C-alpha cells in the first residue's frame, strides 16, 4: 500500500505512522494479532501495537523528526508530538517562551536518531535539574555522557629527580627576562664598577 503524504498507512479503518522518508512511497503492511509491521525495501520501517477500534491513529513522534527540521512550528500543534516524553514536554514549555525556542527544541530532538532516546532524555533531565535548560547545555551534557572514560593511571616505579615547583618567576628566565631583583642587583654592580673607574 502507499504511504499517505502525512506519513500514515491505513489498515482496517485505523491509521499507523511511518517514517517521513517513506511518505508517498509503496510499502508492505504485515498484520499480526498484536502488532502491525510496515516493511519497505525488505526492512522493517515501522512497528506499532495493533488497535481494533475504528478511526484511531497511532503515532510514533520519532517518525516525524525530518518534518520538524523543515517546519519547527509543527512541534507546537502537531498531533504526533502530543506523546513526547515528560522531560521533553517540560523543556519545550520553557524553551517555547524564548525567541527561537522552537528551533532549539527541534535541534535537541534531532539528536535522538544519532545519540539515542535514552541519552538525550538523560541530558535533558540533567539540564532541567541544573535550572539551565538550553540547547547548548543539553549538547554539552550529551557530549560529556558519550565521552570515552578516562584511562586508568598506569602504575610505574619511575620517580622524578626534581619535584615540580610552584614558582612562576622561573618562566621569566626561560623567556630571557630576569626577575626585577636580579636586574636591580646587576645595575648596582654595574654602577659600582663605573664609579670605581
């Protein structure tokens, strides 16, 4: 059957969402007792629990993420986004009050396919707990969560001959400058040599 322009397939007077890249394309629908599976090009492209009522629509909001990138305003009134997780809804309520907040929320949701839903949810919850809900903070938390762990320190029997010192003045000698006290000392000696001659 053909996927509608609104990314839905119809089966027994009910509708099921399919990923936006399959809009207006032909897919195969497989109906089982407990689920509906949509197959395109030999791969499963959507799976939903089967509903037995009439005129019901089952959405997966992740199917509509490519649409959001073109139309961020759809996030406010789009039916598929009524089922966002609670943390996303709380963040959206805060961001929507700012100029460009729709675009920030869309950018955060766009990270879900690459970084995974759980990772993005954890980053959003941490940003909300820190009272700093912004796109940059969520992205920063995501990169921290996905950073590889630091390596364990290597045990070694090597020891330093000279312990490091907290002496900033020694860097002046490396640059070719003498400390002020040494300059004064050299000047007094030099002036003393001049006086002696």
